[in-house]
C-alpha cells in the first residue's frame, strides 16, 4: 500500500515539464496536482504570510496540516514569494523563464496589474502555456466576477436537477464544478503542450467554473436545447431508465441500474417475479420509465425482505448492475481500492506516514505516481532559489524583508 520512493518511480509522461502554480483553494491546485501526478515538476507559489487559504481550512488537521490542503497538493514544491512586490516579481520572472506552463486563478484586473495576463506574457515568452481558471472566463460580460462552486452549481442548473422531486434544489456533496474545471484545465494544458510540439508556440487555456458546470449538464442540456424539455429533480431515479434507483433492503439501501430488457428479466427471475416482464406496463424500458411508480411498488416489498448482501450476491451472479449505498469508509474498505492503488502512503515532514488518494488515470508504460507528500509552507523556497543562483545570505535577506 506504500508508494514507491521517488528514485524507484518510473518517469511519468509529463517528466521534464515545469509548471508554475499560482493558484489556491481547489480548482487550480487540483489541476496542477493532476499534472504533478503525471511527472511534471510543479512549483507552488504561495503568499509568505498565510500561504494557500486551504492551509487553514479545518478541522480536521493532521499535525497542524489541513486535510483539505493535503488532499490537493501532493507531488509539489512550495515556494513563498510576494509577487506583488518588485523584488518578488523579478524572482517570479526568473522562474517563468524556466517554466513551460503557468497556471493562475487571479481576478482579471489583478492579473493585468501584475503583468501576468496572457497578452503580456506571450509577448516575451511565446512558448509559454498559460492557463487561467476563473469563475466565468476571461471574456464575456461577467469576466470580472469571482467564482465559487456553490454559485456555479446554482446558476448552471446543476442544483435544479439535484435533490428529491418534492424537495429543494441541492448542491452536489463534492465541489463538482471546481473538480470538473480542474480536469478540463489539465486536459487543456496537455493539449496545448502537444500543439506546441508542432508550432513551437504556447497558447492561452481559458477555463471557467461556469462553463465546466454547463458541460456537466450533458444530456439534460441536450434535451433542453433540442426540444425545450426542462429536466426535473428525480432524487436517485433516472428519467429515461427503470428500474434505475435506490431501494431499501432489510438492512440498508442498495442501488439498481437496470439498463435493458434482458437485465430486467434476469432481475425479475432472481426476485421471484418472472411474470413482471410480460405485463404491458413493464415489458419495455420506455414502458417501465413511464410506469416507474407502479414498478417500484412491486419491487420494493420483495427487496425489503432480504439483506443487501444477499441481493447483491445473487444479482451479480446474473450480471444485473447493483451495489450497496456506502459511506466513504465503506468505499475505502473495498479490496478494489488496494488492487487499483487508489490510496498511497507517503512520508510527510511533520505528519509522518500519510495516506492519500491514489492516481485515477492508469497508464501502462508511463504511469503517474504519488511520490511526495504535500509540502509545508515554503518547504522548498531555499532550494528553488538556489537553482537561480541565490546563496543562503541572499535568501535570508529576502526573508527578512518579507519578500519570501
């Protein structure tokens, strides 16, 4: 379950790529962590006084370190630098000269004031790939508004399709628009690096939480745009497939995801109701979706009669998609987690052995890896500036003046 030491980790597909990470909170750090997992060198630039805001987001904490921060900043180096001061800005320029990618989530006006907008950077560093992650993008009438996951979920319509049919709109429990923006940003950066191999030029990757949230609407957006159909909140039920919902068993909830008529017939055989598929109301998926309440009324008493483990065992034997509704502890206890290396243990400088989520993208020849623990604030400042030629005395002087 332990991660390989850095010396034993094979080089990832982004080995040799240097990323300057000027982001904080979630979408930006998650994006740069995805790049770091795949071998990129990520240098996280943080404020000398407080660092990334999420360092203080808790409880819970581990040895004074926020688990929120620990969850999104593995495989990175932390450098403290006040980029708003001339000396700090000059040092950032020297780092930019060595970088392939800059990722930022500043407000647009602050970015322009600092000279870190893409137009300014591209004029002197045409090969640099610049990624902006913001609430509403760098164009359009709302480009100067800040972005927050809860607001993006609300305004995009995601909340309108989440929750019980007779209840209020509900936010998805995970910060899903932040995470979607992060994945799209990492995807865009890799595409820009790929294009640079042909053109020798970088480009601007412009990612917004709002765009990302809209993209998550998927078939809901398609139905509205094509025929004006307004999706509704359905709880755990699917509007086009039945039975596709959570059901109570004798000892807890399970989920059925029956996607075709063959699966439904096998379900009914297992449940001891082989005649159900022959009734007109349940013979086809469109019919079952239309009569979902009547179908649920027939299935629920049967499912309540036995424990979840029984139903899951017998239904999986006949390839009917199902599963128990778990909490996080239950999910992490699944043997599949260890088999797929979806948790890894690394040594943290103050917290000791630290168990972290693993890498979800599996590559056969150049796999990603969890190599190092999330850094403490400024842990790598002296080492990184030494690479620029600064000696210990110069670093100490910068620290005394509050530049680092």
